[in-house]
């Protein structure tokens, strides 16, 4: 990006003030600063945890064995089931 002259900076600042308004600019700058601070802290935390994370990751577990399908087998109802109580 080429170097901007002071007049060009003033024009850019004037356009920003016109677009967002003078009241919202400090809040927007404050929010941007907080976001950048949080991002910096999180990326630093990830960099600190990276060597330890590789050692603590367990290998994936084997998938559970499939239950064999049984042919049409009738399942007996237990005695005293709710349907028998309603009928009797």
C-alpha cells in the first residue's frame, strides 16, 4: 500500500466519522481493542498448550462390534405387563 499523505488520512477519517457517527466510534474502538486482546490471549494459550496436547490425545477407540441380527423371534411379555392389567 502506498504511503498516504496527511490530507488523504483526514479524508479517510472524515468518511469514517460520517459513516459511523462520533458517538459510536469510541465504543467501536473499545470493542475492537477488547476483541484483539481476547484473540491474543487465546492464541497464546493455544501455543502454550500445543506440545502437551499431542501427548494427551488418546488413539481412537475401535468401533463397537455389530450385534448379529436374529430371525423373527417373538419376545415374551413379562407377566403383569400394563396391557394385561388393563384388560383384566
